[in-house]
C-alpha cells in the first residue's frame, strides 16, 4: 500500500497547530487558509486522481473541494477532525463524478492495444533503464486489468476500496467520511475485494 | 471456526479490520489447516499484485491546481466584497415584501424611479455594452508634489485600478483580455483558465494561433494539455497536424504526447509514417508507443526506417 505513509506524514506534520490555523482561517486570515490547503492538498489531489483517473476531473475536484472548504469553514465546529471533514467533502464530490460518469457511460480510461489492455492515464514512465522489458509489459497489462476491475465496481465500493487499499485509511474513518457505519464500510470493502479478485483471477 | 468461515474472514483479516476475537479465531484455525494457510498466501499475493497499478505523476498538476485555486479564491473574495451591498439590499427587499400590499405599491413605484435615476448616473462607460465595475484604487504612487502661491498642494498620483469585466467569451473585448491572460508568464493558473475559456472559440484565427503557441511554447504541461483540447476539432488541418507531430516527438510530458497521438490518430494521414516511425524508436511511454505501432500496422508501414 504505497500511499499510506505520505497521507499519515501529511497529517502528523499538520497536527500541532492545526486548530489555531483553522481558527485563524475562520477569522479571515488568508495565509492560515493557504497553509491548511498546503497541508492536505497533495493527498486530496492524489485521492481524486486515483479515483477518477482523469487530470481534468481531479483538477475540478480539487478546486470545488477547497472552495467549499473556504466558503463553509465558518460552520466547522470541531465536532470531528478537520481531516475527516475535508475528506468527507472530497469523497462526496468524487462520488458525484463517478455516479455522473456511470450515467453518461463515459469512455473508459482503459483501452485495448496490440500489447493488451492499458490505462491511458497511468502511462507515466516508471521503468528504470535496467528493468526487464517483459516484466514491464506484464506490469503494464496487469495495471490495465486492475483499472478495468476498479471501473467495474460501484462508485461507493470503489471509493471504499481506494481509501482502504491505496490510501491506507481505517474503515472507521472511511465510514465517517461517507456518512455510514464502520460495519457498512466493511461490507462494502468485502464486496469490492471479492469482485476485484474475480475480475483479476487470470492474472494473479 | 470452519474453513468456510475462515475464508470469509481472510480479506478483512489481511487489512487488519477484524475484531480481536475474530483475529484469534482465524489464527487458531490457520495454525491447524494447510488448505486455509494456502488460501491466505494466495490472497496476500493478490493484494500485493494490486500495487502494480502505477502512481500517477501529479507534480505539474498540483502546481497548476494551487495557482488556479489562488485565482478562484481571489475572485471569490472579490465577489463577496461586491456582493455584500447587494445582499443588504436584498435583505431590505425581503423585509419590504413582508409589508402590507397597499403600502407596497407606491413605495415600489418610488423605488423603480430611483433605480432608473441612479442607474443612469452610475452605469460605467468603459467596455461599451459589457457589464463592468470599477473598484477603488489598488495601488497608487505619488509622482510629484508642487505647491502654488495660494498655499494649495498639487500631487500627481499614478493609480492602478481593478476593473471587473464581464461578458460572453466571444465578446471581442473579453476575448482580447483572455488572449492577454493566456500569455501571462508569471501565472500558470491564469493561463490554464484563459486557455480553457478560449478553447470553445477556437474557430477564431487569433484564438487558434494562441492555442498553437501555448502547445509549443508554454512551460506548463497543464496549459499545453488544455490548449490541445481546444484544437481537437481542428486536428485535420495541416498547421495543427504539424504542431501535433512536433509535440509527439519533442514534448517532454508523456500526458501531452498521449493527447497528441490521440488527436493525430483521429484522422488518417499517410504523410505521418516518418513521424510515427521516429516516435516508435524514441518513445518510452508504452501507451504512445503502442498507438504509434498500431497506426503503422494499419497503414501497412514498417516499424522502423531502413
């Protein structure tokens, strides 16, 4: 789960004076607001990007989420952590995008090529010059399959799976973000892993 | 605990999301069951394989998002500052609407008269036809100070004011400002925003030139991607195709090259063979290389030059 460390370190780094920052931002201090954004925006963009696999949509989610935070920060009452509040906003916007996409039946980011299924968005060079080309090709195909399998999940299952598997968040926190119980998030993760495994059976 | 129950628990057990009691039960069962241990090992391989999904490069995207957010926040703050008198007025109106109807009619007529009178005096003359408002001076610099015989002081002040210009993106004045913002070197967020607005009017020659310029010269990949989007419907034109071919061969960002090859492949063009062969040789992005190879195969051309 490669992303978990980054998320946790961002949170720990932001923790000591976070409530002071929030209060200052609530009082209209732009600099404090910008520091709050900087503490979380990398993980917000990463979640949006991983969930939506589209830089344009991730950019929209980023803007919409932080503008919502800016406009509604005055109503934040410290009932939950700022992190949970922010992620709730982000995941809800991402869920809306995923649902709209299901309705529009948008073109998949995974395309069939002569080398097998490939994810248009994930194709950023990550090979080292000494890596085995066959292994690289296999990984590329597997990555395409994984993204295909993720796209087959329902928006809710996909969100829970991304947040648990790739972001390393606990199911209790995910339940809080999605406005549901830990038990419901657990069932969702279970269904998602079952479907993923079924879809990737030939590969792993 | 039975084998079936253990296998049901394995996914959540691997994520450390079962209760302490369930964890003990699973481990007790695993200690004595070879078949379930094998299933657990297989499940762990599956979870590990899921990490083969590549991370998405986001450095350029993050910088673009931050810059754009700054612009949006400034606009939002300005909007609030401008909205507040309107809100106050709207609230007064709401109060007024609660009054009794016979009293509302003459007061309403007076209000309309006043609106016409003051509206005529305060409509800004700049940007003929477009809605515009002039804020107070943002920056001012005193250039010279002189006193005259009467004891008055004359101060020459240079002032920079912020004007809010609004109108349809097709309005010539708005388009001119968007074209100027698209060249704003210090602010990539503004360039992304303006290119995004301009891309819907790419039938204008000036806009198309600005988009082509942005594709070839803008240092920010987000801006180049936005500009490419705007050129989508002109991907069949020769100038645009030449720019796309050069982008495919020379742009350093794989996302931009992916967009370029997608646009190039939308129109079959045998003159592309050389470019595609070059790209296959030097391209290190799997998706772009695969698209080039496929296109060459469709054109019945060889993969390399001899």
